[in-house]
C-alpha cells in the first residue's frame, strides 16, 4: 500500500522512469537500474524527457528502474509511490457522503501519474513499509508470525524486490539492504485508543526498517 517516511534520507532520486512491467508497485520495494528501449511501445512507455537518456552507442537504450532483482544487482534503492494515503497526490477524505464512508476515498491519482517517474530513496534512513508490500510468508516473510523478526535482523530483497528477513528467500546472502526495527499498529492519536488498552487483538500495519545497503 505505501512506504512511510519516518526519519528518511534527504534528496531522493526522482528522474527515473519505472519499468511498466512493475506497474503494481505498492511502495517499500527494492529496485535497481535496468536498460529499456528509447522508443515507446504498447507495453512500455515513458515521458519524453525519460526517453532522452542514453547508454552505449551499440545498445542505444535508456536507464530506468525495475524491481525484478538478481544476486549482485547494484545500486539497490528503496522505492516509493504508494497507492493509498501518502501515496496519492491529495490524500483521502473520510465521511463522505453524509458521514457514511469509514474507509476513505482517494482524492488524487498515484503520485507518479503526473511525471511518470518513481521516487527512489538511496540514502540511509528510517522508513515504515506496510505489510502488504513485503514478503508475506507466515514463516519466512517480514511479518509478525516469523520468529526471526527481531530488532536488528538483516533484511534482504526477493527477486520481486520485496523485503524479507530470510536470506534464503532473498536474491543472496550478500545483499543486505537494511535492518528490521519493529512492527507497529495503526498510529495512536488523542482520539483513538490502541487496541491493546481495551483487551482487543492488535493489528499490525507496517514494519519499521532502517534502510542501508551493506
């Protein structure tokens, strides 16, 4: 659903087009550079300024971002562009019409809609990734049921760019992209009581991650 910025790095990268094959990006995946055609096709399109970039004279391709990863890929960037809340241009409205909606309605398109670019965080920082955008295996994924999710546990990207604490599920044990900090429930505010204070089951919303490629 979204990558959330807690204490992020500064000056993220914002000039690279995303491979259209990764259109289902939720935010919080890991990506790397790839080479794509400089000519728009029915399956891969980019804004005009993205097409004005060049690799070597033989291939004549352009640089773009993909979340399809292999062992040894570099650089490894934390990708943005969520689909809900922070990831939409104008957020959400709750209550319309006449106070009937409790889930909210998006007020704007995906944040990459205007530029065609994907924001990539390349500098170390503290981020939160919603649990639908990580490796979701109950025993191997970045989920509360995985006993290996302890503070400081190494995190690896899968071949689809999803964060996992299990090196065997990632693209290789040498591809550590950060450290797990903790799971958090929906943020508590002055008008919302955390479930634990009324004896209800806690529902975890995101994983806090210290992003830093090692």
